[in-house]
C-alpha cells in the first residue's frame, strides 16, 4: 500500500486483521461515536472523507485514493494527530498516523477481489485521546469503497427453503387471525384514530403494536403500511403522522419485534432487557435449529401483522408497503419475500444480510454467530423471492450491517430496485452533506 501524507512522515504498520469484528451487546449502535472520548472542541469539528471516484466503486487491483481532512466549521484544522486503519474483505490490514494540515491526508490502497475496503481515521489530542466536537461526538471518519460488488454471492440457500416456509405458514394458519385487544389511545394527531393492539399468533407471543388510521377513511380508500423497528426491547412506536399524510392517506401498523406490551413504564422494558430478552437472537443453542431460533417467532409475527393490515376494510387492496431500518430492514425484506401482496419494500441499512459471508472471509458485522439454520432467515435468500419495488441503503462505514451483505441482497432481487451507498455513514450516523452513489435497475 502506498501512503501519501502532507506535513508528516507516515509510519505504516502491518498487523493481523480481526475482520473488523464488532462485539457489542446493547440496544443502541452509533459506530464511530465513542462515548468515552475526551478533549471537547469548541466548533463543529469533522473528519471529511471522500474517494477519488464519486462512485467509490473500483475494479480489482485498481488504485483507490482516500482523502480525509480535519475541518472545523468547514475550514482545515492543522496540528492534530490522525490515526488511521485499513481493513477489508480481502483480509488485509494496515495502520498508520499523520498530522492534520491544509491538505488532506491521503491513503492509497487497492483490493484484488470483489468486496469492500474499510478506512477508519480518528482525530486525537496530545494525550492520545479521541477528540470530541461541540456535539459531543468523537471526530472519526469511517468509510470505504467497493470492488465489483455485483459479483458478490453468499453461501447456497437451503434446498428446502420454500418447503420450510410453506410449512411455517401452515403452522401459523392453525392459529386463527383474531384480534385479542384493540384499545383506543389518546389522540395525538388531529383526525387520526390510534389503537394499542394485540393479535393472536403462533409461536407463543402475539403481534403487539400500534395501529393508526384516518378517522374519515372510507372502505377500500387507503394504502397500507407496516413498520418494523431496530434491535431493541421497547414499545412499538406510534405512526400517527404517516396515517395523516394528505397526499397518501394510509392505514399504518407499527409492531414491536417481541410481542410485548406497548406504552409501559421504562422499568418494564429494562427488566425484560436484563432477563428473558437479554442479548436476544444471540443464543447459539437456539440458533442451531431453525424452529427454535428467535427469528422464527419474529417471522411468524410479521406475517400475522401483514394479515391483520390486509384484513382492514379501509385497505385499498393494492398498495402495501413494508419499511424499517436495521432489524426493521431485516423484517421488511423477509416480509416482502414471503408475502406477494407487498408492493414496496424499504430496508435501510438492513441487519443480518449475508450471515454466511464470514465463511467467505468477509468482514463480520454485529450479528449472531453463523449457523446453517440461520440461512432460513437471511435476507439474501428472501431477496430472491421479492417481486416488488425495493429501496436499500448501505453505509460504507457501517460494520453493524456491512455494505457487502446489503450488496448481496441487492444482487439477488429480481424486481425494480435501488441501493444507495453513503460515504462515511456508520450504522447510527450519517455525516452532513455525505456523498452518495446509487445503483439502480432502472
């Protein structure tokens, strides 16, 4: 690797890669925003990074040039230590350091095989501690570039994938679609009726969420939307604002992933998170079998949620959108793959894509250990069954949900599709004025 740096001689150190593995246990993921950083800065200090190609997509062996400059309110900042590391799906790793100046730090690298390179640059103070800006954010650039992502494939899908899901739908049908509770909740958006609902479901837990609809919606007049949430042990959100949209009145259901109660006091969710739902989906013994994996019950509940929304008299019978980010993106992709009634799928930085990718030497995201049983829930395999318009996003610095996995999902969708690669975006953070490159089937 060739390294170019202004004002300072870089010292490059090769090291054995750990694959960028994130070993997090918790509910909130702000990759690159470390809460322990010190040395607060007065202005809006940012590390602004870009590649020499607007697309950040390259050919095998082609030179990639990353330019990263430390700026305060848009002006260059000199004299701060910059520490960087390069990892990648090619399992190569290198690190070095420089001092910020008028000209950006440049890091030149290449990747010989399809996959992604990750570049992380951190600003440090004189004591070697990460610098914070006025927003209490650690000043980090976490971005990357790809090589022929359209060539990425995952491990083969299970031979009985469709048979298994037919059997699970049959199991779900044994529990009639019955509304157990539909409690009106106080109106917060004028003209929108909202309800806390529970719907009977197979798998031991009900569907639990908030259902909202325009009060004046006539039969067969409204589009339908089902919202899914990120990894958490929390109440479902209230989607009143979506139902109010004057351009597209909609009936909207937002569910929590567990089937637990909504709108409870914080201690209720804190207790579940510390006990029965602690590190849910990460139990290796459960994940050894598809029937006992957390994702199986999750899928039964999302299918039942779709049945509920389609049974409402206000639904126009035509437009059905599933939407969510992270874990919600995972659920949206599974829903679109299993239910042909879905007409639009929105999956933002979707979780657990390409779980078997780590067996193909790709950088690991924050996800359960791979087992063959989890292939039944991998969005990569559901993507092959999606027949509706699908919108995807991927952060080039997101190693909760790596861009390689989202790319494999995109590759397998046979319907109209778009994928936005966002430079410098981690899982919980997108930099201001971030550059974006869009792949599209159109």
